[in-house]
C-alpha cells in the first residue's frame, strides 16, 4: 500500500521489536528459583533500564510489578504517538482499559477500607503517571483525587465528571446494602467495551479487525464466566447478570451451553469455539482450578487475533498487534513471577504462558 499513513507507524513500531522477549530469552524466568533470581534474569533483558530505575523504591515482587508496568506504559505511549491522527480516536478508546483497571483498583480498595497510593505496583502506571493518561481522560491529579476520596460513594460521585460515574450511580444503593463491589466493576467494563466498539465503527475500512479483537476479548471473558459459574454452582440468572454483550456468543446460546451438568461437559460444549480447551480437563481434575482453562482461552484468542492483525499491517491492525503483544508479555511475566512466589513448579509454569511467541 504505497503512500499508506501507516507505513511510518509500522516502521516506528518495528524498531521497538528487539525490546520484546523471545521464547529463548523468556525460558530462564520459568526456571528461576526465587523472586530475586527472576529479577536478576529481568536485568539481562531490555527491561534492565526500568528495573534499575525502580530499584530505588522497590524490591521483591513490587520491584518486578513496577518494572513491568512502566514498560507497558512506555509501549502504550509509543503506539499512541506512532498512530496517524485518523486512528488515534480508536487507540485512545482502547487504552482507556487502563483507566478502568485503575479505577477498579481504587474502588476495590475503598470497599475494603484499605489505603492505597499512586505507586507503580498498585496502579498500572509509570513513575506515578497512570497508563490511561495517554488517552487524555484522567490526569495525575485526577487519580490522586480519586485515591484520596473517603469512600466508594465519593469516588463514584467524582467519576461522574469524567463520564465514568453515570453507570455506577444507580448501583450505589445496592452497594450500601450488600457491600458487593462486583456490580460496579462490571458496569465499568460494560461501558468500556461499548465505548471501544462504538469508536471502531467503520469510517476508514480497517477498523473491523479492531472490532473482532474486542469481541474476542468479550467472548473469552464470557466463557470464563460460564466456567466459573458452573464450577461454583451458580444459577443461569446469576451468570447472566455477569454477562457482557457485544461478543459473538449471544446470551441466548450461552444459556443452552450452561445446561451442561459439569465443568468438563461445559468444556466439551465450548469445544466448537475453542478446540484446545479440553486440554485443561486434566489440570482441573487434579487441582479443581480453572487457571488452566483461562490460559488456554487466552492463548487460543492470541493466536487467532495476532494472525489476523498481522495480516493487515498497513492499518490499525499492525498497531493493535503491537499493543496485544505488550499486554501478553506483561501478563505472562506477572503470572510467572507470582507463580514462583507461590512455589509453582517450572513445568506447570510453562503451561501457564499465553503468548504464542513465548509458549
């Protein structure tokens, strides 16, 4: 596509390619015997600069989290500034996912009456600069003000002026009665996906790949809701209240799937969408944990979506492929670091990697 405005974007993002981990450079993390050893291995990778900068304030797991979060913020900023002007609305809407994650963390802390700060370990931020700031919604002062609020009610009221509080206000009375924060966090996610899907409506012709990416994320989240509900014996009505519309699996079809008598039977019914999901049955039988299914769903989605996005490099697809790889690397590093902290064997950790580049 000669003359494509995305040619420059692709070149700028490709130049950052060497900063991503390869399967070979990731392998030592799996065999690290401790969190400190994990940090030493991280110092041998392109994460070294952020790691050394974070050492002044952190150690142990907080050091790793700060390093990983700072790298994610840098990559998000790089992708946003590399995007041609016409595509920035879509990228900005997508990057608000970090606003949602940070707001959710603040709401959860208020619900638990737990103090928190703007640190790089409690929020997805870099040197107290929140990741969502790239999209121009919440400034540092705004986040600081939210953290300082005395209660969930006060946080929600303050969020109204940023467009995040509207869906939450009607839920406050129920929260006061039940002290269940989940409906508020769920409402934020519903609003987020609706916003991104609206922002990615066709106007240039290449946004369909973004819509598919977002819909697949909704589908994976809904599949996990089905599995979690079946695991703990929730009714369909309770599962439906946790559903997010906008994916390719309608709730009407999901109701039939949910009639399965057990988690393995539900997995079998989901196999037409996720053929590899049954690989998690052995782990579930042994540990009664859904973590194996979670990783398999994430890996299947990543393989499909990255292949699609890389097929359209001279478009928003190339930029979203970069963003997706950054998110996968962050989640895989965090998963392994915490797995080591909790003494999970290296062999099991290897099965918990979602990124097709690293697994």
